């Protein structure tokens, strides 16, 4: 299978991916927040949504569409604005509605029609509307291939899928651990409100970072 990288390249890529996976970003923040407030099912649906977004980014990089988006100042500006606006929308919701989340069976996402689908869309939207992800995939994945390689497209797709598989245990573990905290939060409601403001602050910071993103 010619599209498979060498063992040394794969090990280097895997190590870099694991380091990146433990760095908190909008995707992980959203998954943890959903798991804490609505249960592990909602958190897992966010992860499913963000990983579907990563598949899209992988295909865009592999077939060169991302380069065209970043090369267009208008398209890139629209993407940045849309991503930042969506994160600010989540920030406002965390402040306005966060305290209304009740850590009991009625609030579990699997018990509310459409809640899991909404969690999936949230995860997908946060990922797709983040221009930093496009730039990251454009600059990170190509480092492990040679442009003249006849299998470069297949290798880029492989690396994108491997990135998801390698980082998945970390994101799953973090989200499931957050779900286990829900019992403690039920007995400490003020802590939940503090977490709402914490996530709001993190999302607003990510929104500012997205707006300040530049193509170098």
C-alpha cells in the first residue's frame, strides 16, 4: 500500500498529534461543557460532529480547496467572522441559559427530543467555522508528505484519518471524565455557574483569536 507513510514518519506524526490533542480548543471545550450539563451522550455527539468536521477539512486539504479559501481575502474574512460570531453566540447562551441546566434525569440530552442532534450540529459548526483549523490542517498535514509523491492525495487523507483516530481516545477520555463530574456538580450548583462563566470566557477568547487569525 503505497499511500502508507514510513514507520518513522508515522511515529513523528502520532507524537505531534497527541501533543496537539491535549491542548484545549473550542472543540474540546464544547464537548466537556455539554457532557457536564447534559450528559455523556451530548458530549459524545459533539465529538462526533467535530470529527466529521475534521473529515471535511482533511478532504479540503487533500484536494486543494482549503488553499483556494485561504487565498481569497473575502472568503477568509467571511469564514473568520462566521466562526467568531458562532462562538460568541455560544458564549451568550452559556451566560444566559447555563444556570438553567439542571443536573438530573430530565436534563439528560437523550431524554429530550432533538437534543443529541443539536449537540452534533454544535460540534460540526464550531469545527467547520474555525479558520484556525483550516490553516492548521494546511500547514500541519503537508509537512509529512512530498509534493512530487504520486500518492500525495491518498497520504494526506490517511494522515487526516490517523489524526482523528489518534486524538479520539484523549477527547473521549476527557469528555467521559467531565460526565462523571456531573454528580458532584448536582450537589454544588454554584460551581456549575462558575463553570458557565469559565466556558463563556474561554469561548469569547477563542472568538477573539479567530478574528485575529492571519495567513502568513
